[in-house]
C-alpha cells in the first residue's frame, strides 16, 4: 500500500498532527509545489523502492499526473483511484480515468468518507481489487455511534452521512460487499477482535490486513494490534503509505517495527502475502519453479536466538 504521488510532501507535514490535523495540512500545503517537483520526487521514490527490492505495489491515486512514471518503472503498479467526499456523487470521472490504464481501478477511500450509493456502486463494479483505509483512528467507529471528533467535524460542516445505520465500519463492509471480493484493509490501528472475525468470515478470498506502522507512528502514535491480527489471520501484509507521513518508502524499515515477530514471518508478510493480496502469487512473491520473482538480499541480521532484524538491517535488490 502506497501513495506514490504524495512523494513531493516529504518533510512538509510535521509529525504528531493526528489524523485530522494531517488531512488538513495536506490540503493546506499541496498547492505549494510545481508539477515538475511532484514528478521529480516521484521518480526518485520509485527508483529507491526498486533498488531496495520492491517488485509490486497497490498504489492509491487521486489523479494520473504520475502515471507516466509508473508506466516506465520496473515496478509493477496496480493503481487504485480513490473516490471520496460526502458531497461527491459522481464516480464517472475516476471510472473514465481508470479505463485509460491497464492494472487500474477505482476504490472507495474508506467507510467514513463515501455515501452509501456510491460506495456500493464502486464495490459492485470493481471486482479485481478493492482497498479501504480502515480504522486508522477510533473516531471512524465512534462516527457510527454519533460520537467523536469525526462526527463533530461533519456536524460543523453540515455534512450528513447516509450509512450510519450499518452500526460499525466492519458491518458496513460485510453489508455492502459480496463475499467474492478481493479486499485490502489498510492501517487497522483500532480494529477489534469482533471486527476481524466478522470480516474474515464473510469473504471467500482471504482479506489482506495491511499494516503501515511507521506512517501510524508519524501521524498519531497509534500502533496496530499485531498480535491480535496474528492470532486471527495469516494474511498480514505491509505498506509504507506515503512520504507525506513517512521518511522513506522502505519495506525493510517497516519490518523493523514488528519487534518480537520472527524474521521468516515478517518476510512472508512482505513477499508472498503481498503477491496474494494483489492476485499475482502465481508469478511473484516466492522462489518457485515457473515464477519470476526478484531476489532481495537482507543484510545486518542478528543470528543469535533466531534470525532477527536489527536497527542496522538493510535490503538491496540483487536480481
């Protein structure tokens, strides 16, 4: 999970703003950069990801400005144009944008930022892959109880939600998406056991629980419930979010955040699980006959008491 197009915002937003503050700051600073600066920062970020071993990415986009960078990249990008806005009822522009590119589709931003008709329409039309920002903060769940800062903000703005009858973000997902969807849920900082069980039991394909711990640390300091997710799923995946909320798009740096989890397990999260989430596990994600994966060398590993990453661990592509 990545927002490559936001690479130009590296260092532009202070840490610890909280999710609402972070969103406001993006809106305040995003017009301070030229098109050339945006494209140049994207090229640099893409090259660094490739050198560190990134092979495929589910990339969230709001427009197609940096699509030429992705089209020329060695990395295989699956672009999801995200639809959001409680007063936005026209999905056609993004649908037309997605039709122009291979490996592209449309996805709702989240369970709190899209009205019911548009949410269901997008989820019905796009079967290959959907990605939702999910329970990044407790206010997403509180909204469904008519409480919390997100609810208060919507009230001040005069924005009404027509989806709160579902009762919770998890129930909105299971009540709106058919069981055959391929779904990625991203962040999951405030997910509860009942949410995980409800969602996992609804879908035929394993749901990808995507964690971006450094971004969460940068924005809010919240940490995803890793042990809870490990007990309920073997489909944990890893993302970096964006340089607006991170100092690099480095998967190895994300893996260092999962202290106490064996190296073999976190490597699985970053390789075959990511390939399964994207539906390309027959081509990449593991070293097997008939596949064409890249090879990544991880250096600076602690060998005593089992393989572990250290603060000095690095990764680099060798094939």
